[in-house]
C-alpha cells in the first residue's frame, strides 16, 4: 500500500461515524453552521458512552460558555433527518476513554452536539486531531495546537468578534505562500501534511473573511484537485474582489475544473446574490453537464442525505432561477 492510501484513507475521508449500514440519513451541516450554533468549545474525555448519552470530563475550556467539569450529551442541535427507519435511531457512537474537541450547545440541564457525525473532532493516538473545517465528511489531520488556534479564531468571528489573534493571519500567509498541494498517487507524508495545513488555512480564511492576493487565490483555484478548489472557492466567495461574480461564473463554465467544485461555484453565485449572472446561468444550463457527482459521501453513510445538487445542470438552474 503506497503512502497515499496509507495516509489519505484513514484521514481526509475518515468516517467518524462507525457502524453498520444505516437506513436513517440526515442532511449534514457545514462546519460554519455547526460553529455558529454552538455556544461552547473545548477538549473533553469520554468517561461513559451509551447510544443515548455521552458523559464527558472537561480537559480544557477554549471558547464560549463554561460547561462545568462533568457534563452529559443527550441530543443533537442541527439534526435534519432525510429518511428514518425504526431500529436505526441517530445515536452517539464514541468510545469510552477517547478524547475529542466538542462544539457544544446547551440543551436544558444537558448539552448537545450538531449531529451524530458533526460537532466533534477526535484526537488520535499521536495527539493529532481529525479536524473538520468544511464538512465532517472531509477531514484533515492537524496538530492539536494549530487546531485549537484556528478553531478558536473561527468561533470568535462567527460569534461576533471582528478579528483574531495575529498569529492566524501569519499562519494563513505562510502556508499559502508555499506551492499549492493537492492529493495524488505521488503524495508523500510531507506533502499530505502541507495539504492538510493549506486546507486549514484556506477554509479558515474563507470563514473569517481574511483577504488573499488574487495571484495567491488563483494558484489554488487552478490546481486540479477537488478539495483544493472547494476551499479556494470559499475564499473567493467570501472576498471583496470586484470581479468575484464573473470569476465564479468562469469557474462554473471551466470544463477542466472539478465537477463538484463547479457545482459549489454555482451555489456560491446564488449565495453572494450575483444577480448580474442570472441570465448567463440560465443560458448555460442547457449545455451544463448532467453527470451525477457529489461530495464523496458513500451511499451507505448516513450523511448521504446532505443537501447538495446532484448535477451541474441542477445547480446552475437552481441558482439562476433563484437569483
């Protein structure tokens, strides 16, 4: 097994919900929604685990409301079921003794996480974190200190603070000055580490609206890698470029780009209110690809219910009609 398979499979596409095939599915929230709705963020150890309740011991409070030293998780604050089967209820599935970072929300006398698969980031035996910056189905393996610092920044900005520790801006600048790293059969441990750090930098920049030079952003938009393009598009959509709408539209039309990323670009055109592209989107719909794609979520994964256009034509039509 080469370096790519040895490191990529258990890391970036890690399924943190481990179990048998599920007939109950849900619309997995994006990380921005998870953090925006959370009221507390910290590091905890699981001291008791059942399908209905997790008992957590606080190891480190990082942001938001203090939880107390020992808490119980009993529910999910962002769970939108898309199918349901009796006997396959949404449940907690984390082992006793494990440590993880949790984005928590108070629920009466107890606490909740976003979904059975979102709102927590397990800590590995090597003390690195299986980190979510975009959506839980796309993860990166990140040093704990970097994870804490970037996630604290994201939490603060999404909860109303205007800026973060200057070290975050320095981290973003340093990582994105390096050659853009994607995933390939030739990826090494070192290049995957750079890829994960650049993923964290790009996604953090997108959420906190950290501006990037156009030439820097273009290097990542042009790299032929779906995950890199998805992250770069988020930065583009969050930025203030005068040609933002036109650049997103050109990406939608770029047949060399990842099909999944082109779908996201069409979604972003609607989200940023690019009404000047309405007719261009509607005109392009007739020739847009009808090939089915997605976020790489397996059919038997309960997150298969995640709301994301199936084809580029669907995305283009929906965005054009709703602008």
